[in-house]
C-alpha cells in the first residue's frame, strides 16, 4: 500500500533530477562555448577575423540554435551567446506554459593584438 503511494512521487523526482542535470549540462555547454569563442577571438588580428573565429567556433559546436554577439571594448573581447535547452518531457511542458528561456553564456578575454574596431 505504501509503495503504491510513494511510487508516483519517486518517479516524478527521478524525472526532475534528469531534467535539472540536462539543464545544467546545457548551461555548462553555453559557458564553455562562449569561453572558447572569446579565447579564439582574442587571438585575432582584426575585427573581421575575430567575427569569423567566433562564427567558426559556434558552427563547430554543431548547434544551429546558437545566437551570439561579439563585443570589443578597449582591450577586452567579450562573447555573449544563448542557446535553446534540449527538449525533455519537463522542459517541453515548461515551454508550453511560457516559462522556458534560453540558456546564456558569457566570457571575456584580453586581446593579444590591438586593432581598430572598424
């Protein structure tokens, strides 16, 4: 009798745990992708090469849903990006309720070479 009462709660907790770990994985992926893109952009010699570096890094990740922004301020290169979390049973219901947002990552590196922002 007690097992029949606790089983739905236990199954629900397992699904919640899987969804939270999936969301944490996506957040880690966004942070690592932003860091790698910012590092490669900081090694560029001009702004066009920096943009191409970020685009190549994002394309190499294999995700088509990534939106990115390159910001160059003084001697610092910052890459902000966002991506859609992977779909699971819980996240799809959150999206249906309007509560799902994009996962964001941001990283900054000091430029190795100085160039104009033109």
